[in-house]
C-alpha cells in the first residue's frame, strides 16, 4: 500500500517537472530571436545587431552607405 502511494507521488512529480515547470531562457536562447530591419539603400533585410546605423537609417553594408 505504501509502495503504491510513493509510486503515484513519484509519477506526479515527474509529470510536473516534464510538463509544467518552466525553464528560464538562457542568454543563448534569446539571441536566436532577433529583430530584422530593412536596408535603406537596397531593401535587403538584416538582423539589427549586424546592420550598420548611419544617419538614423539602417544599412546592410558599407557599399550601401556609399550608394546614398
């Protein structure tokens, strides 16, 4: 009888940790989600952290900055 109760409690705890316990996002998980911006010169979409900001406009490369 006691063994059945312990087994049921163990199953409930396992289900809780597998399905309901939320894991905090790691820094690497958040870096996968990145905003895309459009290049002001050619229209190519680039990630914000890779884009070049010049004159309050985003550019995909130094060549596109020279075009404007």
